[in-house]
C-alpha cells in the first residue's frame, strides 16, 4: 500500500439518523443531503450515486492531466457517465462499475490513450483496481 507523503485535502462528512436512510453533511456545510436506500421511495440520494459522481469528476480531472502531458485539448463537451452497481454474490454485498467516457471530436486512438492514462492516475480508479469489477468504455 502506498502511503501519502503530503495530504492535499481531507473531505470530512458526518452521516447520521439511519445511515442509508439518514442524512450526510460535510464539516464545511457545503454538502448537506438526505440519503435514501437505492430503489426506495425516499427522496434522497444514495452512496452509490455519490461514489459515481465523485469518481466521474475525478476521472475528468485525471484526463485533463493526461491531456496536458500529451499536449491535447480536451473537448468542452466531454463527459463521463459513471454507473455503480450494488449487488450480491454468495450472500454478500459487492460493487461493480462502468465508466462511459465521451470525448467528442477527438481521434479514437487519442481518446483511448487519454482514457487509459486517466484510469492509471485517477485516485478513485487506483482505489478500486483489483477490488471491484470495472469496465471503461469509450463512447
């Protein structure tokens, strides 16, 4: 396991009042949300959606770093659609994920190289590598 030499940022949240059916708030108050279990009638978001949003945002940042190194301009309408599944196998809970990357106007080989580089450097990709099934598709 790689140890961090220098902490750049620490996200702090507190989840209370029921976990998946509770509330979450960040220490700075910028995040203040209700949570609901996936598929329930609740009005809140769920951990899988939050994880998908965080991963897709981080992945776009990693593509930006890769594009800078490759001297390639990212298209302004790029997007990453992240899908995080919660499921069971053998009576235990697991996650799996798909990242659908859209880089309109870029040559497919360049887009593939950017996507592969981002997957190697994105901290979310590193955290999930070897731990959950992940598929990355260039769309």
